[in-house]
């Protein structure tokens, strides 16, 4: 039964979704829309699962003192900081005791991490400290009227701290990581990009032409631009089209295998 | 951290400090100085070629430094680049140009900060142009940070053209519906009902209270869609669902890495047009006659491309000369 029910569900919903596409009846549309809503709900659960997975991986790293375990504290602090900022908003001109509140909540999280790691009496100590900081944060939240907590609204998006962390921390960090590619590509190109055989030569020449297409101060720039357009529109297009069609056929074949119960990898067994 | 690295980082910090506080702004090289700098760089490459031919590959830090210089120097140079306009960029512009004022344009922001340096300039250019033309923009994101990027693009557009800020009103001229989880299924569901996917906007205003969305129920009420995408879910999903199933005209703005993969949709006319990478953004700015960051950055990028090409050539010349010696 444990195996038959999932197979039956996959078979029914799989075939229904295929046939629904060809049946433009109102009731069929209604069931289809209902199923689509279910997919989105499952998608949102995946987000929660992602956060839980991040928590588990980071805790495991801290507990077992794996390489660079200290950064896991930073990861978790970043995660919870953004959540705190997203749920809180300033009411007036002053922040009041907002920052002591943020620190208290972060300390609760840190104490909880330590509790998981600790054994014996120190476990009780950390639980006690977590409770203490929790009470402090609740008290600050209750008495401080200069800011407020908003659980089901988007007030947090207007929180300066939320926006500033996004603008001045997240964006520069992620952009820097991506920008580093330019430097590594240049270094790798100098050391390893060699015309060792015919295929490598074709790749190299194509890469040079495409890279030089926008340098209109170079002699022969028009030629590079035209050749580059041809490269993109003919060989690149042909190769990509072949890949796309191949993927499409593969998806159809895999979907049929899943629906018919031949492919059972999604159940955790091959 | 090694002592050498500490020294390098300290020097960089001092350099940044000097650049920010001690050098009068704007720093701009004359044409002659620009040419001297380019010639000096050329001499450095000749030296590198000689060393490489002697069998001594230069260290990667030198490569990094030269790429860094080639990326940053153009910001101070008075050189201008004649930006070519590709047919795919022109198609985007023409399609937008055909829309009468008041047309509803869906702008999907399917990217996050790592791709922002490449996609943000074209998003800003698009916003400036759309607001200037009186197009009504409905923003949404299949990527969590997309709606924030859209907000930034709008603020940048307002900063560049303060007159727009007075003219454009939230809820009437544009709306940000925010992010919705579910990848391509969000597009599929939007084909039936926008409201089912976005019961309220990013700021929690109910869907029915937003004037711009009064007559918008699904894709049939949208005149055009512009998708700024850096991966999946992105342009391919918009084409496969919004274009093929709901016949929505879609154009895309992609990163240069992703652009070649989108060409099959362009050639089959499933995609109206494409702004590919920084060059696509710069060409769009040229067509809209609103030069912005893409026009500035493209010179920098083209310099870096030349440097990479030179490194490839040097590496290969050395490779073949050594091969010849061995024979």
C-alpha cells in the first residue's frame, strides 16, 4: 500500500494533466486551476524546507567543528536578522530600544544553537539564558512604542534596516562574487585556453570574434560584428535548437516513465 | 592571512581613500592622456609576451591587476564608443514604440543581485522609456529579490530624470506585485487569473484597490511583456507558457551568458526581441536616446574583453613557439 498509493496518484494526476490540455471544458479547467494552486502551495513548503535544511547544515557544521564553522554563525545570524527586520517597522523618528531588541533575539538564537551542542548542566544553563533573552526581547517589544511588529503585512519592506541590508550588504557581496569571474576567466584564458586541436581552435576563434564584436575602435570591427551575428544566428542557434529539442524529447520520455511507474527515483528508490 | 596580502589590501584601501577624498572630482583624462595610458598598457603586454615567450608565465595577480586596470580606467577616459544596434535590440524597441500610451506592460524581474550589474542598467533604461512613453507597468518577480531590483530600477530612473517622479504615481502608472513562489506554475496560473497569484501588491494593498489593475484579470489584458532574466525560471518559461499557450508578446533582457540559449526562440519569432547583456542595454539606451549606466559600462567591458583576447593570444603564441622549439 505504501508504494501503490503514490503510484496511483502519480498515474491519475499525470494522465489527467495531459488530457486536460485537450479538453477546454469549464469543469476540467476548474480542476486544473485547483491543481495549479496545490503546486504553488507545495512550492512554498519547499522554501520552508530550504530554511530548515540551512539551519540543520549550519548546526551540524558548528557542532562538529567542521572547517570554517565560524561562518555558520554568520549565516544563521544573517538569516534571522533579515527575518527580524522583515517583521518589524519603525513608527516614529527614533529607533528607541530596537537594536537592544535585535541583539536580544540574536542571543536567543545563539543560545538555542549552544543548547543543541551542549551536554549535561551546561544545556540547562543555555536553555535558561535563551529564556532570559527571550523575556528581555518580549519586554522590549511590549513596552517600546517607537517600533512595532507586523506579522502579516509588508511593513518590514519599508524598514530602513531591511532595505539598507539589501542595498548595502547583499547586493555588493553578491555582485562582487559574480564580478570575480572576470578576473578568473582572464587568468584561465591566459594559462589554459590553447588551440591544441581543431575543435579547440574553432572554439577559440569563435570566442575571440564574439568578444571583439563591440570594440568599434579596433580595425576590422565591422567584420567582427557581422561574423559574430552569423555565429550566434547559425551555428549557435543550430546547436541550441538541437539541445532544446533533445531536452524536450527527454522530458516527455521521463514524464511517461514516471507516470507509468517505470521510473521510481522520486520515491527514493531507483 | 599572509603579510604580503595584508600589505596589498592596505595599499588598496589607501588608494580607495585617496581616490575618494583627496583627488578633486570629476576625474577625467584628456584624449592625449587616455592615449598615453593605452600605449603604456600596450607596452606592458609586449613585456608580458616577451616573458611568456621565454617560458616564464606571469603570476595570476598580475593578470588580475591588468584586468582591474582595464575595467576601471575607461571610467576616467573621454572616449566614446559607437554602439552598434543589433536587429534583436531594434525589435524590442520597435515593439515598444508601437504600443500606444496607456498600454499595459508586464515587467517580470527574474534576477537577483549577482546579475544586477548586467541587467539593472537595461531595467532602468526600460523604466525610463516606459514611463516617458506613458506605458503602464505591472511589475512581478519569479525570483525572490526581483521585486526589490525593480524598486531600485524605478528609483534610479526617477533620480536620473526627476521630472518622471512628479509625473508618475504608484498604483496609477505602475504597480509592484512582488514575488510569488512556484516558478513556471505562477505564469501558468496568471494565464487564468492574476489575482489568484497576487491577491495584494508588494505593500499589501488589495488587488481590487489598485486602480491600474481594475481591468486586468489575466494575460489577455496585457499588451506586452518584458522579462529581465538571469536563469531559471526566466525567459524560456515565459516563452513556453505565456507565449505558446496564452499568445502574449514577450521580449527579454538577458545576461550575456544566457543570451545564446535564447536565440532559438528569437529565430522562431516566439520572442519579440532580445537585449543581450551589457551591450544590449547600451544599444537600447542609444535607441531610446537616454544614455545611462550601460553606455558607460560597455566601454569598460569592451576594454576588458580586449585584455582577455590579448592574454589568449599571448598564451597561444608562447604555446606554439615552445612547440616549434621542441620539434
